[in-house]
């Protein structure tokens, strides 16, 4: 479909005018496709025409006047900033596909906006290709996320630590509202606007029964976030900057600036260069999301004119919600689909073994299935001198598997569907991004393809399964890329 022929809307601005400002992207000198996700485009019936390139670059306006900058606030590393907003992003418009699904089309890196503050409104090739790669890897892993449709080189240079080529990302989302969107309105004492935003989210998510019931919506959102964090923990994803302006009200994983993946299992792993205190370390993610739910609760208390008491009371169910979600994910990694007494202990004990032996998170789980009947050498070697302890644990796990209603083959299948063979390993991501920045894009797309079906064994993708050297991981740092 021609982009100009699409029926663009901006229901957010018409339903909640306080949520944004009309704005347009700044044109760029030399737009050129760097990446275009054909499968996603096909799913939506979109074309990759010269016109699409100009629209993604910000050099041509959409047929309707729908573009807007979204206003939001946020708790950044615990400190409240009442005015953040889209400083380098721009909602082009909303589009309803043939299935009736509404999509936000948002540019990132499309130029300065009224929210840019000191920033240049631009983004680098490296950071936009990074988001493109990792958002699709997350989708491949089965984790709800914003999804990039395209990356366009701009022909501009961008000053960061060094001078880098600039790019714009087009990402699609079921709705780009964040906890910070509510905090922005709550800080301006606009209870009715917070209520309207919540209704908007409920309608876009299809939570019609709860649409006018803020406590019920709050519980629903907490449940969603509990599952999201549990899914991150299960694949070893470290978001890196879980500020409330980066937490989607739709429950999508978003903003991939400083994220990273676990290599060897060290629960205190943190890679972001700006996270000096480890606030957003791997094992802090559940607690930090609970803290963020407290921020959401505060905005809802403003919306309802109530005290915090009932909201905190509701928030206390987070612990159980998260534990349940985590157990579902972790049991599945063990091949188990039923819940039994002692499962939590069994999971915890395997985690302890992985940690004590510094085992690669992804391989430690992926190879476990092969030890279902008798200890597999490749698996055992990961545990080095802790082999005897592993053997004892395996015996307990095999016994638990025998109590499972399913047959051994179902257990193995469940494990293969929940323990990826491949994740975006940090050293591979950095290597292919650097090559792509210099025009060599084959490795980038090879890794990209390998990550779209991460649960399937693929001989050609073996090169992307290799863990990093320990020394690489120990000094590895990620940057926001702002
Ligand atoms: P982030 O850390 O990417 O979540 O961004 C935090 C805030 O800084 C948001 O309001 C962004 O829009 C803004 N921001 C980040 N990078 C830039 C940039 N290069 N130019 C303008 N604003 C930016
Ligand atoms: Mg952000």
C-alpha cells in the first residue's frame, strides 16, 4: 500500500489534546535505506517505495496532518523530571490495519522538537540499527515489544563521543504512552486528563471491561509488567534504563539504548555506563519495576483524588504476581508446565549452580534438555569442577520430570521452546554494528536472520552462538546513544 493512500489518524491528539503538540520532522540531506523489515511490512501490506523513504526520512509529510510530539515526564534514576517528552522522536500518525489493529508510527532521530532541551534531536546509525536488531530479537524471543520497520541513513553527521553518521528509525507500536505520560499530567494537577489517557490505553489494549475502572486497570497493568519482567529475566535481558518514561503503559518492551544480555550468570550484572549504582542491574529489575508501579499508582491517586493508601495496598500484590509469572517462565525452562511443591527450590538451586560455576546463561539452559536421560558431556563441561553437584541436582530434576504428566518428548519440546539457542550476544552486536557503520552490512543481516528464530537449531547460525571471552564481558559497557 502507498503510504500517502493510508488513512492516517491521530486519535491521541483528538481524544487527549493535552498529550502532545503538533510538529513536523526536519528534512535531511541524503536519505538512504539501511534496513527495511519486509516481513513486518508484508504483514501490514506496506510498500518500500521511494515515497516511503522520503516519509521515513522526514522529507515528505503524510497525507494527513497527524504528526505530533508527545509530552511526558519521568522518574530518571529515582529523580522526577516533570518535562521530558519526545526530544528526538515524533509520532507520524496512527494507522489502522486490515485486522482493525491500530499502530503508532514513530520516527526516532527526526530532528529537534520543543522537548529537545540541549539535545540535537538526532540519532546515530549505530544506535538505531541496534534498536532495530534488538527489538526484533525480542519479538523473536516471544516478548512483546515495539518493532522497528525501517532505518534510514540521513547523510548527516552527528557529534557524540566521536562524530558518527546519522540515522532515523521508524518504529511501530500498539501505543507509545508511558508511565511518564500520566506523571506529566498528574504533576500539572489534571486528573481528568490522566483518566482520559488511561481510557485510551484500555481501549487500545482491548481491556474494555476495565476501561472505566482505574483500580482494575492498575491491577491489569501490574500483571502485564510482572510477566514482562519475568520474560526478561528468563532470557537474560537487562533493559539498562528502567526510568518511568521508558515503561510502556501497553506493556511493550521499549527503548533499547543501553540494554544488554547476560553472558555468564552473574545476577548483579550491569552494563550501562550511566548506571553506576547498579540500580537497573539484572537482578534489580523486578524490584525496580515494583517501584515504577508505585509511580503509576501515584498518578492514579491524583486521577481519582484519593490517598495513596488503597493504591499501595493494591501494589502489594506485585510480589505474588511477579513470583507467579517468574515461576511460569522458569518452570517452562525446566520443561515443566504444571506447578508442584518444591519447584521454586528446584529452580533456585539450579540458578545457584549456574552462578557458582559462572555458566553461560543461554547455553546453561539450552544444553540442559540434553541431560534429561543421562548427563550430557557438553552440558556437564559448562559446570567444570561442580559436576558432582550438578549430577545431584539433575537427579532431583529428572525425578520431578517423571512426576510431570507429559512424556519425555514433551518436556524436551517445552525446553526447546523456552530456552533460546541464540540471543543477541553483546560482542556480536557491537561487532556487526561497527561493521555496518562502515558500510559492511552482511554480518548485521546475518545476525538479524539468526535472531528471528532463536529457538530453532540452525547450522548456519552457529557462529552467533559463541559466548564472549570473559574479559570482553567484564569490561563491556553500553551507552544511551542519545
Ligand atoms: P532516553 O534516555 O532516550 O529515554 O531519553 C530521555 C529524554 O531525553 C527524552 O525526553 C528524550 O526525548 C531526550 N533525548 C534523548 N536524546 C536526545 C537527543 N539527541 N536530542 C534531544 N532529546 C533527546
Ligand atoms: Mg526514552
